C-alpha cells in the first residue's frame, strides 16, 4: 500500500494498522489479505454504484454489479439529466446498459436493488414516468420490465417482497444532493409535519402501499422546528430479518436529526438516541442491534453499537473510528468496513476494516478526492460488501474522474 506524504503521526498510525492490525485487547488479529483496488469502469464517463452504500450491488453469483453511467460531473443532476443504469460484468469488465433514468443522484444512484426473489436476474430501480416517481422491476438479461410500481424505493426488505418509500421531491428541497429533480411527488413544501406523508410500506407483488409513519406522529418526538422550517425523512433500512425499519428524521434549517426504529406494521415507533446526539450513517448488525455514527454524549462523533430499546451504547474501534463514516457489516457480521470524509490535509479519504471481535482496525488504503468534487456532487467512498463477503466495492474520484473500484479479499475468515 502506498502511504502518501502528510501528517507524520497519522502516517505512522496508518502503517501500524495496515500491516499488523491494532487491538487494545492484545493478541494477533488475522485479517483477510486485501488486494490492490481494481478499477472496473471505463474512465471515458463518470460511474458510480447504482445504490446507496450498504445496499447489495452484486448478483447472487457475484458476476454482475449494478452501476450508473453519467456525464454529469461538477454539479447536482437536474430533472433533465438522464443516467444510464447498467451492469458491469466482472469477468470481462464490460458495461452492459439496461435502462435510462431521470430519478437518480450522485450519492445514492437510482436505488437499484437485486431482488431476493430472483437474485441473479431481477432488479428494482427508480425512475420518473409520466410525471411521477416510480420504481421499475426488470429482468436484466431480457431487459424487459416486469412491473412498474407507484412509489420509488428507498430500501427493500431482505426477502425482496416489500419496500419502504419516502418523498424524494421533499428531499430535493431539503437535501438537494439526495432528492430527485422534477415534480415526481408533491413535496408539501409549505407543511412542516404533513399528516399524509412520511414512511410508506409497499408490497412489491401487488403495489399496495400504506403509510406506516406519518410526519404528524413525529412532531412531538423531535426537536421543535424554528424559522418556518420543515421536517423530512432522508434514509431508511430494513433490519436483517425484515421485521423493522430504521430511519432518520431531520429538519431544515435547524439540521436536527432524530433516529427512529419502527415495526413494518407501524407499531413500536421509538427514538434511538437522546436529543443532541444526532446521527448520520448506519447499518443493522442483526434484528436488534444497530451501528450508527453519532455524537456520543453530544460531544465526540463515533461508530456506536447499541440494542434497540436499550441504553447500552458502545463506541467501536478503540478510539480509531471516532469520526463520521459510512460503516457497514460483512454478510457474516465478523467485519465492519467504513470510510472517512476527505481530510483537511490532502483531501484524503480512508477505508478501514474492523474485526468485530477484537475491534482491531486495518487500513485498506487512502484515496485523495480532487477539490473539484467538494460540494453536493462530492464522491463519497461508500463501501459495500459482496454477498459472499470476499469483495468490497467503493466509489472514488482519486484518478480525476468518479469511478467504481473493487477490493478482493483473500483468505477470508
């Protein structure tokens, strides 16, 4: 691994955790052997994984990954900007175009998911059709649309039968880099807590959709909104077993964040942290335990593991992961991979692998982001695991263009 010039102390720490693993509990830690990052996309266009970090981008057989191709570079996409959703064949590194979409962004793609009901050939993704944001189920080999559903997907259940949705038009006016351009939904911009909007649960077989959490239910559970602001929902994720959903409720212009879990039938809505802790990025370890990056005790940001409904908050990483990163667990839950935002010194973004048992941390590399990407069109690393846990994919612009890379892990334990 190449260690770039910069802070001498930081470089020393990187070297230590790169080649030996670091554990305050003592004893050797056996990490997988990480290969050099493999560029799998063509640099004549910009490319990114076609979904948010932590969402599986691989077919079950691990031959194909879902990728977006675009020529939008140093700006937030407009409703007139079309991206090409496609597959990269990891045997040939060929990009296979599937469809065009205008319901996408540079942070979460078009929220493409492989459906567990047919995980080697069927995907779902978001699009704008007839003036409405929808989701489309497609067979990637025939390129035929199987079904068009009435709401865009934000997260899909592990069994591939349900999805949760929220208002991407409202998100566009509250967090432009995560919403979709165009009026594909009513943003209800003049209502702080609309009664008929919030988290929707959609049956992917029938398209039947119901509101399981409304904004009015959140009103007394979140900090008061000032200056004529509005509440919005930005991120959501099903638990490993699919029985509940974690989501973040936020407000503008205050930028308050409250994290919640709720059962898929709408019952047992509960906050996860005290006000002031906020919350940013997260993953489920199982059906009860979650990791989230938040301001622990309203002071130091860290990767925090906790059990839903209990106050057993634990900072992970023995002090090495005390920052806001995009952490996600390996399929067997033995490892967590996470990243950093660009450092002030050289704009370097780091990837770290943590052993869940010892909390030892291994560096998987440092990737400088060009200053031209410093805005809402930034290129976050956004690591994600392959289904077998022997590959980690990520986005990076360290070569000067936004591209997709894969790190192969040998000797995976």
